[in-house]
């Protein structure tokens, strides 16, 4: 998954979100060891301090944990990961409905469009 940063959100938050997506999509699994800060920074093309800040925030919220002198790991709490996945999905759906509303579709019309696409009637 590539690193594409936008100017409207701080980079450390974008790194946090990127890692969250990698976790909920199964690229990083519960209990997996994360690459080192330097590896992530090199891959993303950012300063290691920026990655460190992102990982500190992920650790603060319990999504990752450190093992002294060994590295950082993804939480083994699969319920936390599932809950995060559902929250992110809800956010994506809400954003989609807001965008559809901004171009003049109400929820029912939007749902009908979704249903026709699912049924192959686009």
C-alpha cells in the first residue's frame, strides 16, 4: 500500500491512519511485529521523528505496544481491531452519504443507486 500524503492533514496522523488501514485489512495481523521506525520512515519518505510521533499515538490508544529493546507489535486484542474496522467503515459510509447529499441525492436515492450497482443494473 503506497504512501500518498495530502497537505490538509498532519503527516503523523496520515501515517497513523495508514497503519490502521494496514491492520484492519490484514496486512499487519494481531501480534505481528511492526517494521522499525527507520524502515517505515524510509518507505514513507518522511522524518523518523514523524513516524515516532505516529507510533506513540497508536501506542497511547492501545493499538500497538512496545517490548523493550525488541520492537513494536500490533495488539493481540482482536476485538479492538474489529471495533476499529467497524468504526472506520462507518466513517467511510458517512462520508459517502455526505458527498451524495452534496450533489443532490437523498439517502433513499443513494441506497437505490447502491442496490442497482450491486444487482448489476447500473
